[in-house]
C-alpha cells in the first residue's frame, strides 16, 4: 500500500510541480519584460514532446533498435513532462483564443492519461507477481496458480488497454498542435 501511495504522490506531485514551475517562469518572464522568449520556450517544448515520441518508435522497432525499454519509457515520460511544462509557459494561463486552449487541454489530458496508465499498469503487474510468488510458495501447481490468478490477470490485461485512451489523445494532440502552429504562422507571421 505504501508503494501505491508513493507512486500516486509522485505522479500528482510531478504534475503540480510542472504547472507551478510553468506559472512561476511565465510570471518572471512577464515581470522582467522577456515575454517574447515564450515563443522560443514553446518551440523547445514542442521539440521535447516530439523527442518523447522516440519511445514509440523504439517500442515498435521502426527506427531505433538499441537500449533498454525501461530507460526509453522513463525518457519518454520526462521529456513529455518537461516539454508540456515549457509549452504551458509559452501559452501562459490566459483564455484568449480557442485553438491554443484546446491544444493545451488536449496536451494536459494526454500527459495525465499517459502517466496514469503507467502507474496503474505497474501496480497491477506488481500485484500479479507478488500473488504468483505467494501461491508458488504454498506449493500449488502451475494450473492451480493460473486459475487463482485469472481475476488478477484479467485486471492486468484490462489495464494494458488504457492505451485506447492515450494513443488517440496523442494523435489529437498532434493535429491540434499542427493546426495551432499553422494558424499562428498564417495570422501572426513567423517572428511575432
């Protein structure tokens, strides 16, 4: 139970810290008259988010075929968290236009769904492993263990399906981001 609480606390803390840091940095940039840097920070955030997609490429062995998947996943998570923080600094926390607000909302949902799915998946997998060891320690045969673990296995399989929310949100994020960038370039020009 302590592990679950720790994971939930670290998950919630990372989201709150990212948003708080973004608000703080935006206030400082506005206060010292460097608000023009927000576009560069937004560009850096977008690049970090794009770099986080290398995990998916590695997972499917499309381009990259080296490295431990656990490290790729950790890099994916942190690139997405830091990138989204930069993008929040870029957009600020002002409701001035629909497309940027939509894009920010989709980005937040995507990041939260990704982190939520990961922590739920890890918890279910850990519970399955602990229960299997416990039943093996009791001297049960493989079939008996599988029968007793069927409920946990179903839970584990169901948790794997969180991607049915996360993956479509990623594609929606890509589309809204592209639309935001193209509309900003069309209406404001590149350097404004």
